[in-house]
């Protein structure tokens, strides 16, 4: 619990510090990077059993929180599918986290808007609270050490291009070390 409180406090401090600098930009750089909270959730699509953040250590990971009632998610998830196809799965991992309370709502959404990478569900929004999610969709770009480097809140056309650039920069950092 202390780790969750620390993460949320550090994240809120970073967000408050950078909010005025961000202006209309929905991408917030987290500097210095903050270790992401550990989580384990049941998979509902493109994976079996449970998935944990620790499984993705060593990879750049994009954790995307979404919900079936989220209008912009209908556009962001297909855009993330394209990015998923663009990057080497050995180095970059995408994970969709549904915060739907009813699992069937998430499944119905996924029938209409397919996702090609692992989808997990957080029916209690426990993990969403740990990440201090404050809008739909919300994405967290983690470096290979599991630290939050960027937060993406909301979605507008072209956001995926900025995310792709950020991922490429992290890949360059990873290759340089």
C-alpha cells in the first residue's frame, strides 16, 4: 500500500509541475521517471491466465487504460494496433487494460474494435487507481526498467505518431546501453 501511495503522490507532483508547461498537449513527460506500480490482472483477449507488469521487464511497454463506454477509445485502439504491428514484439509490448465493471461489456466492445495485443481487465479499477488514471483513454509509456516515462491522456488523431516517436527514442536509448 505504501508503494501505491508513493507512486500516486510522485505522479501527482509530476503532473502538477508539468501541467502548465504541457498547454494543450495531452502527452506529459515524466522526468525524472517514476517506477510503475506492480500489477497482476486476468487476461481476456490475446493471452491466457494472468498477466503481470513484471513479465514485461526488459521491454518498452505501453499500458493503455480504456473502457467500452469511451468514445475516443474506438479510435485509439485501432491506432495502437498499427503501432503494435510496426514494432518488434521482442522489444516493445502493448497491453490494453479494460476498466469495465462488467466483463461482457469489454468483450462486446472488442468484437467491434479488435485489439491484436494482450487485453486484461480491471473490474474493480484497482490498478487504474494505482496509476492515478484521470481520463479515457490513458496510456503509460514505460521504459525497459519499468519506469513511467510518458503519460498520454485522451486521444486525438495523430497522437499515435507522437507515441511512435517516443518509442523509437526509447529503443535508441535501450540499444545505446
